[in-house]
């Protein structure tokens, strides 16, 4: 039996905004430099430990190299389902961490140094593909969950809801979702921009963020490696009927980036009307996700039914979280315990997260809840 594979969350602390600096707001979150963050404010004094802490001065590259993303790309090539979550309060830098700043215009793309985890992972994946003689077939799908509706961000025309179904062999899946093949960085970058805010994905302006994402977005890269031969044997081509001596069967992995809509307190963001309906849907699905994660973090004996069906988000993430057909490892107080899902034969999962927090005292309560949430998620680990 292999040792469990565990990728604990990383924390990224956003720089103070100009408005906060102007108002003389003091940062209340400090990186202590050894993987811990310290929160100190009037009635709070707490230290949290994580796999990595990126402070306000950290570059996008440092986050990519330090968060284990490169290893995750390799795991996806090896046939694992890998998921990257970005979570945290609205305006805390989730979209920035995943995609970099929004391009000012098509003619003025973001500077290469500012590209996010997604673009860096695509480059890494395509490099690997080339170095392996292009034996990887890559494709992408891009969905958003807006007001509890699943929509395809790659389909042309106005967005419409797609049905989310369940089958014994596939688990939860979205019917008629587009899956687009790509072979170059230009194509996948264009697909990303096509679906991303503010072109398609729902955003609204409110008090904490001018482009606040009002939906959860899931970009999935499917990685199929064609059957290959081991050194010293004949090369097997994809059309070659059945495996020959020395051949390894093809593998099918995936890399999913989840940009969660930020939790928010309606009072602070000044949301009303449609915005507050959106906020309630966002908060409700994040609550369902938090609930599933806290149940999954319990030792197996104490674990009850995991309510994936409570929201579209948890249904779509069931596979990543440990639901249908993966072997899940949960770190209990006294070591590792295995758990299992219902369907057999699907690939295991790796699950790292990047939690984003604002250092501002104005966001203290949300920051504390993000850090608690991340510490809880830290105990949900999976086994390749
Ligand atoms: P979220 O997706 O969490 O709501 P965004 O990623 O949209 O937040 O970030 C809010 C604003 O802060 C954006 O204008 C973004 O460019 C800026 N920002 C976020 N993180 C950083 C960072 N690490 N360095 C500089 N600017 C950042
Ligand atoms: Mg966002």
C-alpha cells in the first residue's frame, strides 16, 4: 500500500488596498515566516499553521512553485484527478491567484510575470507533453455555478442552464457540456479568456471588489495519455488494437481549478436586491461545501453520510472531495484511516487549496473564518 498523498492548503495574504492604506487601516494578519500566520487584533490573537504562507510581497511565480502546483500537474499526467481550490472572502485575491489580473484589453494582455496558477500550469503541462513526444491528448471544459444553475462558459451565445445528472458509472456529471481539445498555449489561454470574467462569467461591482465573481467557476483540463511502451519494446500507436508486451495502458487524469465565489457579509458589501439573492446562494453553497469538508475530516468510524446533494457545487466536486469512487484518506487524531466511495474503478484525487485572506482589520471576522475553514480542510487528504 502506498503512503497517503497529502497536499495541505497554502495561504496567500493580499496586500492592503490603497483605500485601506489611505484610511490608515492596519494589517492584522502577519506571516511569521515558518508556514504560520498570526492574527492579532483587539480581542483576537491566534496562530495558524499551513504548508506554505505567501505574504503580500510574494510573486505569482513563488505561489506556483511553493504551492505544489508543479507536482499536481505531474499527478494529473499520471492519471490522477487533481483539484485546486481557491477560497476566501470576496476581494481577497482568488481570481488573481488563479488567473492573474484581468487583461485591460485584448491588445493589452497581463504582463507574463503576473500570470496566475492556471496559465503557469498550462505551460508546464504543454512542456511535459512536448517532452513526451506529444503522447498526451488535452482538452478543457469550463463551467460556472450561478444562482444554483450550472452553465457552460465555453458555449457560444447567452448562457443557459445545463442539467446535472448522476449515474452509477460516472457519478455526478453535466449533460451536454462542451469539452474542447487544445494543443497550444494560445488556444487554452483563449478558451480561458472566453469564459472568464467579465466577458462571460457573472461579476458584479460592490463595496469590496469592483469585479466580484458572483459564481463558482470550474475549469477542468482533461489529460489522456495514450498507451505507451516501456523502454526496449516496440512503440505502440494509439490505433494499435490491443496492448503488446511491454506496453502500459493509457491513463486519464484531470486538473480542475475551482475559483469559488467569495463568501460575504451582505452588510459589508452593501448588496441588495439581485445581489443579495446571489450572495445568499453563494453563502449557502459555501456552507454546504464547508459541511462536507468537516464531515470528511472526521475519522472514518465517526463519519456519517456526506450530503453532497445539498448544493450543485458539492455535487460537482463530490469526486474531488472524496465521494464517488475514490479512496479517501482522512487524517484522524491517531494516524491515517482509509475511506471509500460507492463506485469503483475511477481515479484517485489530490486536493490542494490556496486560501486567500485580506490583511485588513475591516475583514477580520471573514479572515478568521477562512483560516479556520482552511485548517479543517487540511485534514481531508487523499491517497494516490
Ligand atoms: P476575489 O476573486 O477573491 O474576489 P480578486 O482576485 O478579484 O478577488 O482581487 C481583488 C482585487 O485585488 C483585484 O483588483 C486584483 O487585481 C487585486 N489583487 C488581488 N491579489 C493581489 C496581489 N497578490 N497583488 C496585487 N493585487 C492583487
Ligand atoms: Mg474572483
